[in-house]
């Protein structure tokens, strides 16, 4: 099994000299990387789609490391509890659901029983019962739901590629000379860097607390340099497009996160 995994990963990554010609440009000169690919100079580069998929694998592997070292340092759970009970007092911020006391679980369960789902002032009894049952399942077995959440996150993360491509097409709708294929290559290169950055931030935070969060400042700077180099335009126009793209990506992320949560709840209820 170990040999099969090694061969699969080696084939996926295709770790040859193209890595050393692609990564420096991806990090330091992404516009040149994209322009060269679109100009037909593709042999020296890692294929953009393969690089994007490999970075996704690395990102989720980095996220999983936090679970592997839980015995050494408590991990940051997907869902945390902040509350108080007469028996326990104020709950500790950031406590994972699996670490809650019986009193804290009873408090949360009571809040779930009071909730109502509907549109406006109209409550939907069926939807309310559906959600209450699944939230009770999450409370009873948070580790199972965390596993489902990660599984669906891995499945749906690739949707960021067509979403980003669509946003770029809207931002540059008047640029008739730019094709949808060009936007897709830009999106794959940009998302590869952002995923690589998040991977590094995750690993740095694992070793040095929250020190890695400062590296996130590189994300908008990199996006600006990338966009300004591939889609030449006055600096204010590029800044505006970067802001709009970030806002659109944020909305898309929230919608995607909601979809992941919903998919996890549906599968948890069917289990």
C-alpha cells in the first residue's frame, strides 16, 4: 500500500525540473508565468490544472496535521462553544464540541429545541424538525460531523476554479480579446498560489501559534501584481477589480461553506 501511495503521489506531482522553473515565478512573478503559458511556452511549466490539484491535496494534508498532533497540542475544532451554565460557569472560548461537559451539552440541546426555521415570520415545522434532529446528531457525535465536513470540503473546493473564472469573465467582459480559457489559466495560477500560501500559514501556525497569519497580507498584494501584469490597466482600475474579485470570492466562499455544512448534515442524518 505504501508503495502504491508513493507512486501515485510521485505521478501526481511529477516532481522534475519543471517545479523549480514554475514555483519561483508562481510566487514572485505570477504574471510572467501566466503570460508565458498563454503565449505557448508551456513545456517548461507544470500544467496549471495539475499544480492546482496538487496544491489542494497539500492544503488538506496540512489541515489534517492539526488532527494528528491533537495529543500534543489541542487542535482548533471546526465548531466551538462559548456559553455558560449554572453548573459550569462561563464556557472556555474555543472549546470543541467533543470536549463539552454534560451540563454544557444540555444547555445547547435546550437552545436547539427552541429554534425555528422559516421565512420571515412563517415557521416551517418540517424544516425545523429536520434541522433540530441533525444538530442533535452533531452534538452527540461531533467527530463524525467534522469528518463529513472535511470530506465535502475536499469534494467542493474545486468549485472555486469555475467560480473564479466566471468572476474574471464578468470583470473583463469588455475585453473581447481575452478568452475564457485565458481567465481559467489565470484562475488556476492565482488559486494555486493562494492555496500554497494557506498551506504555509497552516503549518506556521501549527508550529508558532498565530504567527503565520501575518503571511496572509501577501494574498491581495500577489493578486494585484498578477492581475496588473496579465490584464494591463491603470492602477486604480486594477485595484477596483481586485477588490471586487475579493468581495465576490468572499461571497462565493460563504455560499460554498453553507453548501458543505448542508451536505454534511444531510449525510449525517442518512448515516
